[in-house]
């Protein structure tokens, strides 16, 4: 149990303790129960704070303390999701592969450039897929999307997730745009980067949710090595390559 806040503890400190305890609770009990099963009384006990202090830390003009806790819990998950280890992991993997493929990119040969792009997609997609599969917070988000889609009532949770989607599309859109610029590709006429980012995020999350339930998600051999040898691909990487070919084309020289 957490230490009770001392005399110098602030209400912000107490709120942070409560949210941390709530995150731990939802990870412990599983995402299938959803936010509604994270009860304020249980979180107060787990955080080891006084009830009156807890209620004051969650004071809001429009929402009850229980709803404020759920709002802060979802915001915490969204915040981690968008600061994001996934973006940094994918960026690092992509930059490493770009360095390895530099000779192909500099050659001016369209076939060699295509080889570099394919390698970039394979490596970056695998890094992204593996991180998402291992992320309990991503699973919580996906569960939240599903739960809210089944409800006809719109509230602060819908607004939070809508903003989250916009941030996600912007962050990854910037990465995709930068990498496409480097390899000499551009969006096809009439298509938008936000559309591409949304399609890729949906593909990634949908496949990641099947991890452990399908044997077709990884280890797919394709003859894409430098000399035509087989390399292992994830199903997400194959899907990414297909979507990318629809959205992007070589930039005119």
C-alpha cells in the first residue's frame, strides 16, 4: 500500500497517486471489465490516501469524483500512448534501416530504391507491431474504443479519444511524410496523409488484438532478401506495404 500523504502533500500529488493506483488496477483486472469497474473507493484504499483528501483532489464543477477519476485515467493512458514509445521505437528502427539501405537509395535505380523501401517497411512494421503487442495500455485503449462504439451516448470519453486520434494521425503522419520524402515518394492525388495514418493504425491495432489467437500474424517467409533469399515478415508489414502502394507513388524526377 502506498504511503499516506504527509502534511506537505498537495491535492495534485493525491490525484496523481489515485490515477496511478487506477492504472495499476485496470492492468491487474484486465481490460475486458472497462473503466466502469474501476471504483473510486477501491482506488482510494489502494493509493492509501484519506477519503476527504481524495474527493477534494478530484473536485470538478461538472463531473462527480468517480467520473473525474475515469477521465484522468483515460487521459493518463492517452498521454502515454501519444508521448509514445511506439513512435520512438519505429523511428529508431527506420533510421537504422535507412542507413543500411543508403547505397540503394543513392543509386538512382528504381528497382534498388524499391528494395530499400520494402526493407524499410519490413523492419519498421515489425518494430511497431512487437511494441503494440507488448503494450497493455494500447489494449486498454482498443477496449475503450469498442465499449464506446456500442453506446449511443456521447460524453467526455468520446471527445478524449477523438483528440487522441487526431494526435496519433499527426505524429505518425509526420514520420511517414519524412520517410517518404527521403525515399523519393509522394502521396497520390486526392489522398491525404491523415487517411493513410488512420488506415495503418486500424490495421495495426486490429492485427495486434489477434496476437495469441491466430497463427498467421508473423513468420511469413517472402523472397525479399538482397539476393532473393527468404526473410520473415509480419502480416502487418505485408498489409502496410499494400496500403502504402495505394497511397504513394514515386516523385517525378
